[in-house]
């Protein structure tokens, strides 16, 4: 090989160089010395090596160009109080609308992986709802907005702040500047807004809450002459009457309400009927609250205001007329309420008109419930107006500048899109680049609640801090920082703003200790919540009683709008866990549907999935019909929160947007006509069959028969000696009386155990992955059925049929009675699933776990194997928690027996359960809670005749029917 | 059973000879390749691409490309597995059980049915492998010293299945191959092309039709039949335990093993007839596969079909008799549930239509029989669909009920296996004698023996008795293997052997194209030791199997399976049984190889002129030079006196 050689062909680095574009030449001159640009002519091999070495060094240097600005020090010695691989726990608060729920977040090596309720927080008491569970996924959603956007191109925070400051300084009148936010329950942010409104006189603040209780608020404003937040105390309520109020879902305090309600129903051996509360629900469309009612009555929306007034009349409320004197149900309910004065409660849902909410306040006053079971807490907040007044101002040309925080009116208030265009300059701050962000000039990515500091006031007035678990993943600014910018405090961090506010409140001297305690506990000890307003003098009824006009047109249906169990008001549309979470009533995933009663569907000749056109005064939308037993005839329920256009890669285009035909006034009766289109739409449900087929899978007993002697349990026989030897044997008890079917356990399990989502098509093919599913059965006539919820995790059978048939021993029994699954050994014959009578095993038919998106990986629980394609999986009783507790017990020098004390281990489903329906423990410890439950007379095993000896057993649902209301009186 | 009870002849017309049947059967494989055949192979080959494509797709994406789900964890794969393995039962049934029952009409169809068995088992074997979620870990099913120390879980019917199906495939292949060896020699000797001679000769292992070879061959063949009979019954019994071993209502049934075995034979005969009827027409083999064969196959289908019907009735009866609500539901759901057409389709195809086989005219008419067979082929697929899928889709928890439908990839794979199967059968027809020639010769021999033996033999010899001397005379004596006489009939050979024996010769070998019991007697051969070898092998296999399972489950890696004792001996029986059979067969085959000195691709006797007819229609007697009494002239005179066609001095 000749040492001296000239390349015979010219080499080129890029097409640009080949073509010789001026851009390339400019770039090359800027980047390299002219000599470096020359091809290395006449280079010897030795020189070549030198060059290679030099370029390697240069390359290394180049990659170091982003050296940290400050000196960083590796921790050779671990910081105090931190053990690698051991999770840490931080208390914080998650908010949604007016709901604030205290949580404790598990942090694994600095990554928030799991959310638990904060036992010290009144809205949680250790439990959470489904939405709070899904926040860890929302945090690492790869579709979250990641950069400041100006007119569809990437910009910077500095550019934004310069422009906004310039705009504020040149604004002629601040009256043309508006803030638009959701409901604000953060004291520090309210303070900021207050200061802003004062600093820039004329700026107006608009609050928009698509799923809010605007009618109730209006009624309360009229009565109390100020804004109040009603809250309930179900623990002291013996008789509860709900008019279409879903107490256990979606309203502030619902997790706590569920707990209090369940506590009033936990009957144990020997209990009397008086020890149990009673729930009456009148509603047009089944809810989880309605499904727990002792007497559920189906009502059209048009009937409810009249019934409320009739109840008021029967209870002697002044000015009320009894429209239904002979209605047995209302009479019995009124009598029951009356005989439990000051221990009863009447609640009304957000869909009812202000008029009805007015009556409900008066009824509760008449019952002596005010400040006993119902409280009206005053809210202090700067003056604000709503979205419709903003719309009016824009139309009047009064608005030139709008800054919207965390709201999406372009989506949820369809007429607003046109309005927004008329505003000269508008900016949006939010987690996603959603419909409203796309319609604004500026978009600023917002930090997630787990990335920022803050504070919040819970349903009952308790204040709690929000602290970040992780530095912002995608950059982003909190609304507080944006407000600080407007206030001319651009350098203040989130922390400065929040802590500064509270320092002012508490006083600098006491602050540090108070702040530490608040952060540690997740609850602020001071200031005490403002006490509820008394009702010394109710203003007399002024307006004449109004009732809804009853639909004259037979083909017109009354529409009922509900927040979605999955997307709430639409904000969680891109949250895969929630989208895949089956609706508690329909068990549908990845879609919303128009709910129709069987008779109504029959009348229109509709089957599940038939697409109907819904016409509301000329506005037409299309939706798939779904037959829901227990739905009122001639009504159609339309869940909100779907049909998003710019939700993200998962949520866009899922379902239909019911906001398009929702009346602007939430209490107004909406009449729609429906028409069959002849097309069908595929729907994905996790439960195709809703009848029990005469099998006693879900058992119910009336309290009156609860203590009657009953048949002896099936004695399980075995030819073989018991071979379980470990000192502690695990078991689970699920109380069906307490279970409200809220799905929290399912999503908690998903978060804890790295359960993948599979998508709509796979659900349709029967391939959902949930380790604990909530079976929903309809019992009785389809028109007015009993609705049952039954959580089904792995039964951990002692004689597990799955184990015998596995050819490779991939599933076998542990010493402490767990049915273990060895993923690495599994070859995927699926025989175990076939042979599982409970069908709790789940199979990875494809590579379901998303291993591509890095951000999703930070959420995964490092203590649980991430499963690959082709292996079976199932509930493990959260074996990682059991083993952790056992290791802790074993290394604990103060612990004599090395066994884990009762209650130390909580499965994920148990921990999250708002009603504490699930109890885990050692079934060989006679003093454990689980043994106490399993020895109850109403304890039973699912399919016990198969002699699988399940470790999971159920407590039959105990109902407390009003004896004066025969079953037939329910209609 | 007397011959008179079968009035119809087994071979038509009566004038067939050893030579003519040989030519006819070998001729099928040696016909020139024509365009029609190539087109057919091309078509089947492209059809079999469905198999390869769908397997590639499956492996790339995962088992989710199929329609399986929860609750229906087993779909087409298991349906097709049971269907194919059922079809794969006819061959061994025909070969083994009918052999033991001395149903010699089987001789014309057994080879074909055995080959079909192998191909059907190959197709069947694909499915359990492919249906695994992690195909790449299939070897966990086999006992191998893993680094984890774990062994298969011996209580699982799926492990039994692995052993049963692989034993069945292995033993069936041995059985088929052992039966094929003499015919491979025939192919070798009549091959026109060098390569086919070489290949057939290699696989014939040096078969010469020598009386000792025949004796061992026949002993082993009958013993293999004895092994294969319980094996064939065990295989489908074990397959049925895949279901009966589960607790799923509709599966958990004690009737399953016999009912599955009957169904397998039912389906197997239907498929044999399905393939055989067109082959019989295309290759003009009506003489060999006669109407009596069709008649008998029809009768067997009728009888086994009645067994299957009885199984259906029993299932329904016991569902209601048990009073178990799940069993009752499953039964009613089969009849009136969403898959009602599967149940009633099975009833129509498997119970109703086969009743036509009561009519002899339908049985012996190839066309009508073919139609009935198609009903059975489809009906048995329906039956497996009903058992596997319709039982699973609605089991104990109504909340988990679901539906199942095969996807495009399910269908492609299934249809692909059918194409591949037919392609393999077609290649088999081209390459190997599809009818057992030596057994046809036996049929001829038995048909004519006692009447006119010569009829079974060839046309008169073209050359007169002659001694092929010239160059041999020049040979040195140590270069000579011996003297070989060629005879025309078996009787001549037998009497010649007797005479030569009585003359005191010891190193003599007699060669015949078919096994002759008279020759064995004349040769005064001692009884073969093969049975003892196989007994020892079986005992070793059984004890090892049971012991190994016990050791794994109690000592090496005990684990708690559903609270059952580690020493769950009843669960160890199926594999113990399978290993007994497998090891016995392996020992038997090994003994055959060792004793016959297989492979022995050269033997001096093949230098005998005309010796290639030893595998066709001639009989030879060789006296080796090493015999103490061997004297060139005297021995030749002795042989000449036995009225041979020719006597040759054969060089080494």
C-alpha cells in the first residue's frame, strides 16, 4: 500500500457540500479553520492515527459543552436518612376543580411511582379516588406540552415574559385585560390574584368550571348572600336521600363521603337494623351511589324538582306544595327522614335547577341537619365572574388581552372558539397543547402538581401543602410563576411564592416549625377551617315554585349530562389508565355512549353500538347508543369529557363531545330528539354479560335476616394433608356492603404492579389486563335492576386449579399460601387461565408494556417485574409489599417473633379503597382483622363448591330496606 | 375369522403376480413427472406458503395475532391440534390393531395410512408449539438439566402430551420405516436412475430378503404392532386429558378418553379415505385398493361414529344427571347458545350423515363414500371447536364470558397445514411405494397357496437353467463368496433349503421377496431374542420414567402444586407408560440394526446375476464358500439337482 496517495475521488460530507451551497460554505467557515476543511491530502498512516486521536478528544470535549453551572459533588456517603433502593414518602395534595385530596407519594430513587391517600387529610383518610391514582401517569405523559409556543412555533419563556410585560405596560386600560382560570382553591394563588386585581385596577378575573355546580352555587349565593361550599357529614346521617347527587364520585369530598357512608353500614354478627344507615336515591341514570341505595328510584330529570318540592312540603317547609300526596315512595321516605331528625340528610345533584337546591337547603334546615350532617362553609375569594360574562364582554369589544390558566373552554364551551378569535392577544398556560392552547397566540407549558409547590383548601376548609416530588420533566411554569411575572416578581420561584404567603400568615417566628410539620403531615394545622354558616334566618321563598315542563313531544328525550368516570370533564382524556378503566356502570372503555333505557332503546329499535343522531335545537351530534338497565325511560345520558380534538396521541378523537349540545345553564332541562342513523360503532367493554344466570356469585342479605341462622358452609374436603407450613398465611376479605364499585382498587393495582394498557381493540377482543376487576351484575328486571359491584382479584386458592395444569411449574404455591406466578418460567400455554374458574389471569398477547417511551419508564414500580410478551400474569396480593414487610420485621431488633404485625401490610387495592372494603391479613392469626371478618356469618367464598379453597372471601352485601316500602314500591 | 366371510377379493383381478404387483406399485413412484403433476405440486407449494407466512407473522408479532383471548385461551391452535392428531390415528390403528386382529385386508392401505399418520402428526405437532406465548422457550417442556434446577411439572396433562405425542411420532416413524425397509430394497433393485438407486439403497440399509432378516423383521413388526396398539389408544386418551384434567365444565368428564379415541379413528379413517379415493382413481389402483377396502373402511367409520354419538349422548346425560348447574349450562349453551351451529353441525356431520354407511351401496361407491368422509372431516373439526371453544367461552363467572373468532392468521395457518399435508402426501406418493409391496406379495401368497402356487409367480423364465461360469472359473477360490441358486417358487426354495440342510451344509442363506414361515422352519432358525430385548428396554424405560419423575418432584426440586403431595404418583403414570413404549421401541429397533448389521450397503450375494429379482419375484439359496462342507463341484451339483433356474458362482 503506497504511503503517499491522493484521493482520486473528492469526498463530501453532505449533499450541501457536494452541491456547494453558500450555506454550507458559511457554516464550514464558521465551524472549522480553512485548513481543517481541506481533505487530508498526502496523509501518512501515522498522521491519520494522530488525527483520529485528536478528533476523538475533540469529540469528547464537544459532548461536555453543557457542563453544569455549579460544582456538583457525588455522594460517596449516602445522605442521612436515605437508603438506596428504599422508597421515600412525601405528603402533598392533588387538586381537581374544587376537590383537594391529601396524598402521600411514593418516591423510588427520586421518581414518583405511586400515590396513596394521606390518612391525616380529611378528604382522604388514606384513600384516594381513581383520578388521584392516575396522576403519576399524567406526570410522565409523553404528550404533555414541552415548550413555549408562539403561533405554532417554538419560543421561549423570556420572549413570552417580555411580550406580556410590554403588553401590560402599553395597555390603555386594564379593563381590557382578563384572567381566565378554573376554580382556584389555593390560598396563595388567591392572594396573588387578589394582589393582581388590586395592582392593575380594572383587570377582571373569570372562573370557568365546566363540571361545576353552578346552579347550587347560585342558590346558595341567594340564600347565604355569599359564596359557600357545602359539605356533608355522612357519618352522623342515619337516613340519606339523594336526588341525583353522586355522593361517592366526582364531587369535592366524595372519597370521604364514601368512607363515612360505609362506616355507617358495616354490620357485624349480632348487629341490629338500627345500627345501619339507609340510603334513598332518586336518579335518572344509574350511578355508583344509586347502586348502593337501599331504595333506588328511577326518575326523569323533569320529575325531580317536583319531588323535591313535595318532600319539602311533606316535611313542612313553608311555601312548598305537595304535588305527590299519594306517592308511597315519597311518603315513606319523608316519614323516614322525619323520624330521624338531625340524623338525616338530603342532597341534590349538580344537574338540578337552582330552585331545587334552594328547597334542599330548606329541607335540611327543617330536618335539623344543618351543621350536623350538612355544612355551608363560606369561601373568601376575590370578585370573579364566569365565562358567559367574558363572552359577553368580548362580543361587546371590551377585551383585548386574555390569559387562560388550566382551562379548555374552546373544547368544553363550543361557542367560545369563535369568541376567542375576537380577542387580540391571548395566552394559555396548561399541561397540554390542547384545543384552547392551539387557538391562543401563546402557550406556556404548565408544571404538573407533582412538579410544583402550592397549597389547597379541601372540601371542609382544611388547608394542605403541595410539594414537588420531581423537578419539572419538561420544563414548564406553574400558574403561580406566571402570576408572579404579571405582578412584577419574575424571579420568585414557586417555593418562594407559597412559603412567602404562609410566612406572612403564620408569622416569621413560628413559620419554620409549622412549615416543616405541615409538609411532613400533608395537612396545615393552622389556620383552622372557617366554621360553617348557621341558618338562623332563612330568607322566605321569593320566586314562585317552578317546575320543568314535561316533554310533550314523545320523541323528545330528556338529556342528562354527567362528568365521565374516566376523563372527568375532559382533562384526563389522554390518560391511558383512566381511558381504559371500565365505567362502573357500563363497563365500557375508551368511549362514551348515549345511555338509553331498554324500553327506550326498544322504542327506537336500537341495539348497543347503533349510532344515533342527537339533535338539540338544531345542533346535531352523533353518538353510539348503549342500553343501560336502570336508566329512566325517555331519557338519554350523555357523559361529558370525550370527543377531544387535541388531547394527545391517545385521547384525541375518542368518543363524542356532549358539551356541544349541553345547555349553557347546567340546571336547565335539556330536550333532545334522537334518530337512528343505521350505522354501528364498535364498542369495547370488559364485561359482556351482566346477568348472574342464577349463580350465587354476588350475595345479598337484608339486615332483618342477617342474624337468622343459615345453612352451614360447604365443608371443603381433601384427601391430602395440609402442606402449608409458614407461620403466617395470607388472606383477603372483601366487604360487598362497603364496596361502591368506584374502581379505585383497579387503578391503584395498575399503578402499583406496572400493569400495561392494551387499547380499545384489544379490550374488544377480551384481553384487558386488570389484575383486579370489578364485576357488575344487574339483578332483577332489566327496567329497574339491582346493581351489584364485586371486585375480583386472584382468589389465591389453596387448591389452585391453575397450578396443576402448568407444564413448567410457572405458577405454584408459596409457603405462606400465595399462588405465585414466575414470569421468567412461563412459556404461555394459557392452560392456567382456561382452568381458572374465576378468570383472574391475564395474558400478554402482545408486547403491551410500552418500552419505547422513556418518560413512562420513570413511573414503573422497580419492585415489580415488567412483563414481556407471551407471559401470564395476575394478582399477587402485592407480594412485594408482603416481602418488604417481612424483611423489615426480620431485621427489626425490637421485634420478638419476626412475624409481621396485623395491619402492617396493606395491598394496593386495600390501601386505596375509600370504603375500606378490602382487608388483608394473616388468616392464622386469630386476632387479625381478616379473621374477624372471615368468621362473620355472611362470609362466603366464590364458587366454593369447586373446593378450590380460595384465600379471598367475600362478605355478602347487607341491605337495609325500609320495611314499609315493599319491593314493588320502588317504582 | 374365516376367509369365506369376506367374499370380495382383496386383489383384483385374480391374475396378479408378484412381479405385476411390484411393477404396478413401484411404477407409481417411477412414472415420469408430467406437467399436471408439477402444476399440482406448485399449487400445493404455494398453498403451503400460507403456513410459512402465518408462522412468520405469528413469531414476529406474538400469539395475539390469533383470536385467542381471556376466557378463550385456546383457540384454533388446539382445535387443529386435536383434529390433526385424531387424523393421525388411523394409520397406526390400521397398521397395528388390524395387524394384530389379522385383518389382512389392511395390507393394501396400511403403508399409505401410516405415512398419513406421520404427516398428520407433524402438522398436529406444530400447533402446541406455535400456540405458546414464548415459543423460544418451548424447551422448558422437556426435562433437561437447567441452571435453575427446575424440571417440568409432571402433573400437567400438557407435559404428558409432550411425551405422548413425541413418543407417538417416534414409534410411528420407526414402525413405518421398519415396514418400508423391504420395499425400499425393491425400489433400489428396480430403480432406473443411479441417484434413486443410491438413495433407496441407502435407506434400505442393505436389505437382502434373507430369511434371518425376514424373521427378525417380522418379529419386530408384530411387536411394534403390539406396542403401537396401546400407544395409539394412550395418545388420544392423553390428549383428551388436556381437557378432562381441567375443571372447566364441558371438559371435566371421564368419558373423554374412549370418546376421543373413537373420534380419532373415526376422523382418521375419513381422512384416509379422503386421500385414498382420488389416489386410487388417479393412479389406477383399483386392483389393489378394492371395493372391499372401501366397504371395510365405511364399516369402521360407521362403528366409530356410533361410539362418538354415544359419547355425545353420555355427555348430555351426565350433565343433567350430575345436577351441576355449570355443566347443565354448558350443555344447554352448546345447543342453543351463540355457537349453536357448531353443536348441530357436529351432530349432523358426525352422527346423522354417517348413518348412510349402513347402506352397502354407499359404502362401496367411492363417490358417495368420499362425500360422507367430507362430512366427517368437517364434523370432527366442529366437535373439537365445540369442546375447546364453546366450553371456555362461558364458564363459571358470567362476568368473564366472551366470544371467540379465529382471525385471518388462524385460518391461514390452518389452511396452510392442510396444503402442506397434501403436499407431503403427494411427495410421498412420488417417492415411496404407497402400498406395502411385500405384504401384497404375502396376500397373493396366501390367496394362492394350496391351490396353484405358480400363479403367484412370474411368467415362465426366459432363459433355461444355466450355470454362469466363464469368468468365475478363473477366480481364485478365496475370491469366491459361494454358490447361489435361483428358484422360481417359494416351495422350490423351501424344499431346496431342506435338502441342503439335510446334506449337512450350515452356512446357507435363503432369500425371498416376502416373509415365508415355511422357510423359517426349513432354515431351522431359532426364535428371535428381540422380544426379550424389548421387554428389558420397556422395563428400563418405565422404571426410569417413574423414578425420574418421582426424583424430580420429591428430591431434586419439590414444589407445592395446588396443595397436592410431592409424590403424586397417579400423575406420573402417563409418562411412565409412554417411556415404556418408547424405550422398548428404541431397544427393538437397535436390536434389529445390530443383529441385521444394518446398515450394510454391500454384500457379495448381490453380485449374483438376476439377484435384483430377489426383492421382486425370485427366490435364492446361497451356500457360502466358508461352509465346512463346501466343495465347488459337489455343491454345484447338489444345487443343480434342485431344479433351479440358474446356479451361479458368486465372487466376493
